[in-house]
């Protein structure tokens, strides 16, 4: 099995989370889709985790990992790349920016005893020199996370279906229906981890029934719900 020493806290960058993870032991870990993108540090290197459509399986990734997890839709503006170009990918930051700039940024982050603090400072500097993200993203995410239908949300925001899909793909890496599905999974997992029975979790999270919940967990996480929670 993979054992983890993991912690996280709210970042000074609004909506973001700063985290640190130290996996040890053999086995497979899973990073579940959550609509977010991360700026990562590992052994002095800077990387970017794009949005996921299914669980990202980690294996043999020992050592300290640190990151800033940006709230859905905000990272593309900071990184200067549409989210769909990073879909289901983990890449070096040097693939997005010049090698000399990334060496300079990595040197600044590496100067901190706690790399997550350096990453947070980097994220704050990027935000200070970047235009704010699409103002419709926050209400869109909030509405979909509340379980509202995509069509109704589009009408409320005054967007046509094609326009909503195009802006969602650029911001999240996929369309609003996929984002809604990912957010629904996260709602269900929070309830189930809190001890809510599976059938009640399915109903409250917006699934048709418990079997629907089970299918979505297996498709998005790659393992049954019971096994996932046991991890």
C-alpha cells in the first residue's frame, strides 16, 4: 500500500488551497477529478497538473510533493494556456514558459525551507500580473455544484449552449456537463466519508439511485466506492 502524510490549508490566493504530501511505501495512489488544476513542486522541479476526467494513478512517486490547487477555472488565466490543452496531463512548467524563466522561478521556490510556501508566493505573483479570470466562472461553478441542470444555468447566465461549452472547455478542460458530473462525485464522496449511508448519499448528491452512484464512482475513480473510501 501507499502511505501518506498529507496536509492542506487555505491559501492567501482566494479560493486556492496549499498542500503538501509525502507518500511512502509501494502501491498505487489515486488523485480524483475535482475540476481543479495544480501548480506542483517535486524535488526542485516545477510542474503543472491539468484537469482530470478520471482518476490519475500515481505509483512510485516518493519524496515530498507540494502544490497549490487552484479553484476550478482560475489556473488557465494564471498559466496562459487553455485548460483543454492540459487535460489529463502532468507536464513540466518549462513546457509552458521559457526555460530561463522557469529556472528563475524554481530557484525562488527552492529558496524556501517549505516549498509549498514558495509555490504560494509564486501563485500570488502570477495573479498580481494576470488579468482576472472570466467573471462568469464563479457563478457557473457554484450553480453546477448545487446540482442545478446545465440548461437552466446557461439561461440564468445569459449564455447559449455553444458559448457556455466553449468557455467551459477553455476554463475547465471539458464541457459543463462533465464539470457537473465531477462536482457531483465530490459532493457524494464528502457525504459518504462523513458517514451518510450510500442510498441517502446518492439521493442528496443528485444521482438517480445508488446504482447510478456506484457506476459513476467506478468510471471516474476506477475502483468501487467501498474500496475508494477504505483508502
